[in-house]
C-alpha cells in the first residue's frame, strides 16, 4: 500500500470477501463463538457476522491494531465502540493495549463495557524452553560461533522492531567487546535497508543475518545466545508491539533479556531483577546495558536468569 496507493482500491474487496466467506462458514458450521484476532479487519468482520447470525463474538487486540481506527475520522471510533459494546468478551495482550482501547470511551461509557475486557498475554509452551539439555557451547560450534559473545534478535524486520538502533549500538559496542556477534533471526521489508546499514557501519563480521527461524533452529539459537534483545519502538505510523512472544520465550529459556519500555515488556519485567529495560530509539542505552551485563559477575547473571524463568 505504501509503494502503490492504487492498491487501496483492493481493500474494500478484501473486507467484503472476508465478510462473505466468514458468513458462509458460520451459517454452515453453526459455531458457539466467533473469535477474532486483531480488531482491524477481523474484529470488525467477525462482529458484524456475529450480529447477523446471532453468534456471540469475542475479539483480541494484539497491539496497535485498534489504533488504526483513529485514522478514520468519526466512523473509526464509532465502529470501535459499537463492536466492543456488542462483543461478548474482549481480551488485550498488555496494559498498554488496554489503555488504547479504553481511550475510545468516555469514563461513563467505559464503565458499561470494562467488565468484559481482560488483559491476557499470548501464551508460550514453557516446557520447550525450560527442558533444554544441550549446552550452548555445543550449538555455537555447530553454527560456527565458537568464542563469540552472541546477542540474539528474533523478529520481523519492520520499523517497530527498532533493529536500526541495535546495529548502531553494535558498531560502538564491538570496540569494547571484539568477540561480540549479533545474530538476527527474521525477515521482512527492512532486510535490504538493514543489510546496507551493516555495510555502511563496517560491522559485517559482527552481524549474521540468518533469515526466518522457527522450530528446532529457533530453539538452538535460544540455547546458544548469551543475551536476547528486543529494541522495539513506536513506529512513525503508530505501529507498536503489544507483548512480544519472543520475550516470554527468552524468559522461559532463562536468558538475560533486554527490551524497551514501550514494547509491553514493562508489564512482566522488573529492571535489573529478572531482565533489563531500556528506552526506545536509544542506541546508547543498548550499549550501556550490554556493558553492564559484560561486567556483571556470574553469580548475579545466574540469579537474574533464575528469576526470568
């Protein structure tokens, strides 16, 4: 859409197609509930189909999805309030997402719907990360990372992930820790731009793009990394994290986790207790936290790791 504005003409057809497909499915299968993830467009479509068919509707707002409605003058906020009032239950993944939804209502009208809204973060299979038995050094050998201090990022390479600030930080931090290696697991629209930034900064030997990771490879990267970092920001268009699932996976794996205080991490992390909180858009904060971890004795690192689990 950003590259070709003419594609906006496809959007109404997407919504109509989704509406009729869901309507047909609900009429045929007669479910007890329609459960929509993301308010726009699924929550709107699911809510309307629920009203037409009499099937109860529930939706989950994951992050900034509901804020998209603010970009549609008058009608957008009206739709949010209408669908929310008509929905049986609503869940949001963090306190920040909760406040975004609450902001669409006056205090009086919020009182009428607030009992339906619950904060429920996305879940993870903690057993996958807690029961690992192979030492990280073995996986480092497999990937050719012997002797490296591995910092891991996993996520989509989009603006809200803040990876450009992480690369700026690595360009400074490698002067202090020449064994550092940033492993970037993920792909996305900024892959080319971030690769060019690495070349421009001259840090090619300190960064390894490994592409999209999942399953066994993802678990191995968690095993071998020394630090997990999520430098999330609020993008220029308002896009933001709700609660990064990768962060919860890192905590379950007992990793030293660094995350920004706009990602939803402040819901579950206490700075320097079970992880580290930093400010967004700030490469200096990243460098300072990496230095703090580097200078921390092993006993304190283990204590934070245990608390993270």
